[in-house]
C-alpha cells in the first residue's frame, strides 16, 4: 500500500477528532490567561516527535507485553468511544492532573491534550487500517493545524464564539463514536477469524 488520498483523509479525520484542538480552544485560552503565552512551535514540534515515536516504537512496547495490533486496536476503539462519549454528553471519564506553573507547554497541552491516551491508541490502531506514508502525512497535517490554532489563539478567541466551539465538539464526538464502532467491528472480526 502506498500514497492514497482517501487513506490520508481518513487518518487525518480520525486524528483531528482525537486531538480535538478545536474543542481544546477554551482550555488553551483559559490556560493562557492563567499562565503564559503558549509557545506554538515548541508545543507542535514536541507533539509531532512524540506521535511519530509512538508510531515506530509502539509495536515494540506492545510486543514487550505480548499484545498484537488488532487487540490493541479493539482496546483503542473503546478509548476512542469513551472520548466521543465525553464530547457528546459533556461528562468527564478521563481525569487530567493539574500541572505546575511553567509547564503549560508540556502539561497539559502536549500531554494529555494533544498526545494523550487517545492519540497514542489511535496512532497504533491506524496501523491496522492504513499505510505508513498516509498516516505520517495525516500526522504532519494535524500538527500543522495544531500549530495554526496555537499561533493564532488570540485571534480565534475573538472570532469564535462559545456556540461554534460547542457545535464542533459535538460534531466531532459523533464522528469519533462512528469511527470507534467501525474500528471495533473490523478488528474483532479479524481476531475471531484467527
């Protein structure tokens, strides 16, 4: 499998919904008011390095624990489902620790907002569905989008109202639920067939 626009678009949408930088805009704005200006380039580069590392080293970690990618994809689909459930129903399933002052560019922005349990699981789960080149392009495109949001967060704060952010969060929550169901069904079928 090689370069495929449909795969890039699919992987991009999955990662876009999981990273949910648009849904994180209120958190980023609040964080900026409480701490310091978010260093967009630093956060973006660290996030991309971590996501690419997870893609290439994640299988080794799975092998260490004796887990195959299909089993991990099934587990990942459950986490993706939980994140979508959170987004749609405004409930908290995952708990995020408060970060010490001065660490806002790493915690909670890089981890867990951009590179958290959901994106870790999703990057590895996508390996079961898409070619590596398409996943890498989708990751880079997502991080470019993250950079743009972080770089222009002050302008976005003025342009976006709470209503638009609320709508986008719900919309991507529904997309995540649908993706989780498809990921679960395709990988469970593979596991049952073994």
